[in-house]
């Protein structure tokens, strides 16, 4: 994949790096935002950093004075289509997927149904009715009957493995439901290798699959803690998989990207089961963009530098999201 270096002359006005926000992924967003802004400035590109939360009152007038918005942000309010809708309403080009893909991709239950309809094997899951006391116990029994035990209980619309729980008994499922402060879902636990697949999409719609990244964790679950605490996770890129599994992953990731109408780039999380092969879990429409992040790791393994990755992402901001291959 050939990616030309960015030049300041490509931009008629400053580039806004939109970051921060108010979601539970604010810390990850700020890390991505500062890293992206620093790299763009090193390339001589005038850059303004806007915090979706702290700069809320001045956000629209500030955005109307920039060339385009680089979305280095994640979580609710930013990755779920609301920020994308605002930018479209004021006519500011932006990086990443559009309103539809952002909203659907953030709602894991809906995303699974669309991806499964494209012939991709997904982890069976169900939305959980909120309840306390006997209500949560009834839901726990229903989930155990439907999916067996253990199961994963996680928020329907959060990223970064926030709030993810492995529940091995009905009592643990009921507790996870009672203690949840946001809508959650239950998902069958698939044992296997945790693998992420990154996709870069050309302005003309062509898809490039990056070398898959395998995450090996001490506890066997790629949890919030495993992602953020040093020493809990080892990374292998390319993933240690058979050629057949690697080909199946590529096909599944392509289908998922297209089914959800993602744009520019995306990252798809799988478990590769010895019995079932690749099983799709969820999509990240705005993956973290620190230099040590998963997408940057995969790009580097594919011969793409961090600066080239940013160049690709920036150049897809002005393409028509309504056109799909």
C-alpha cells in the first residue's frame, strides 16, 4: 500500500484534532489526541486541539474555522454518531466512519445482527433487560439457558472492554446485571486466541487488511485492566495462526467492515476458536491512535509508519461516505 507523505499545502486552514470528551474512554482519547496533534505539528501542519467536553461552548465556531476534523476520540458522545452528525450539519469534513456506521457499530447487539447477515460467524449474544432482585435472577437463568455458562456480560455501547465481566455462575450473572449502571448484554464465552484485524480503506473504496494482531493475556480475557496495565498482555503481530485461519479472518473482517458501512479505517475484534475458527465480537470505528496502540502496531507490521497511517486517515475525510464498494 503506497501512502505519500503529508504536506502542509494540502490544507487550506488548520486541522482540528477533536479529542477528550466525557465518556469512560476519555483518558484513551486524550492520549490519542496529544499523539496525533504532536505528529501533525512535527510535519508542519497547523493544528488545533479541541476537547469535546472542555471546549463544548466554543466547539462549533472553532470547527467552522478549520479545514477538517481529525477525530482522535472514543466512546459515547463521540464514537456513536452524535459528533459525526454535528460535523455533517455544519459542513465540516471529518475522519472515520459516518453517522450510520458509528451509531450501529457502537450498539453491539445491532452490529452483530448486521454482520451475521453477511455470513460472518459472531458470538451469540442477547440484550439484557434491566432489573434488580428477582428480576436480575430471572434474566440470569434465561441467559444460562440460552448461552450456557460461563458468559461475558458487558455494556451494549462502550468500548475499551470497559465493564466487561466473565460470569461463571448464574449468581455471578445476576450480580453483574444488578451492578451495571448502563444497558448491558450477555454473550457466549468463546475460548480461543484474541485477535484484532485492522482495515484501511482507500478513497475509491479499496480495502487493505493489516497483519492481524494477537493479544495474549495472563488471565485469558482481554479486559480493561489487561489493556492498560503493563505486564498483563503480550502482543504478536502477525498473529500466530494457520494460513487457513488468517484467510478466514481477512474475509470476515472485510464483510464486517462493509456490512456496517465503515469508512476510512476500522478495527475488528475476534476470538479464533480451535473448533469454530474466527468468531467476530465487535467493531471499533475510531480505534485508539497512540504510537503503541493496536492499530499502529498492525500498520507498522504491514510496513506503514505512524505518519503514513495519519496521512491515510486524513485523506479519507473528504471522500463521499455514501459510496460503498
